[in-house]
């Protein structure tokens, strides 16, 4: 199949190819061409290599680009619903009842630093394994610990430290 390489390629076409290979749109032509061919490409051949790849993969490129940059309407709707159900979780009867049980078991103290609930000290019931990563453990008493606000905000969803044994 013969290709006629145009003298110039639009930035959009170059960007599509660059993105496909995980490069930013501002990558140099030579750099992109070498990613495409997997070997060294001279500067004068770069445009042709990119063009050939573009022409033979135009459908895939466009499709991947759309998928990456434009979430579909149904994706957006799904995200919104997931977010809403996450917000609803903390006011659900199941969560409140389980949360209270965890507070009773902790004697009203932070299970990490030992501070007692009182003036200015707010206790949180924390998911040891964060809900964002382990949604199936969100209603498991065994996955809950009581932490003061300071300890809990420090932990956030970055750690899954279990402090319950430390206080026993
Ligand atoms: Zn604490």
C-alpha cells in the first residue's frame, strides 16, 4: 500500500499518535517516531513514520482518544450515582447502629493515642481497610476502630493500620 506523506500534519493527528504511545502532545516528532517504530529514526523520516502509523490505525486512535478524554453520558451518570450512594452510607441506619457498637467497644477512647472523648475531642469510627478500596467491608464490625479526629484525619485512606490491639 502506497502512502503519500503530507508536507505537514495537523497537531491533532500528531497528538493522537503521541497519546497512543503515552507521550505528551508536545513531544518532538523524532521522539514520537522512535516510539512508533521501536528503533532509531532520522529526523527526516519521522514525519513519514508517524503518518504511516496514523493512517493505518486511524480508527483505533480516534476511539481510544474519545474513551480517554470524554467519559460517556452513562459513565457520568454512573459516577454521580456511586458518589451519591457513598454520601448516603453515613446516614444509613445500618452504619449508625454498627458505628455505635464500635464506640461502645472502645470505651469512648481513641484506640490509637488513647485520648478520651470530651471537650474539643471528637471520636470518629474509622474503616481500618478504607471503604474506597474495600467497599465489601464497609459494614463489618471487625473492620472498624475508634480514632480521635486528629488520628483519623492523619490516617485518611492512605493507611490500613489496625490500632485496636495496641490499646488492649
Ligand atoms: Zn487519637
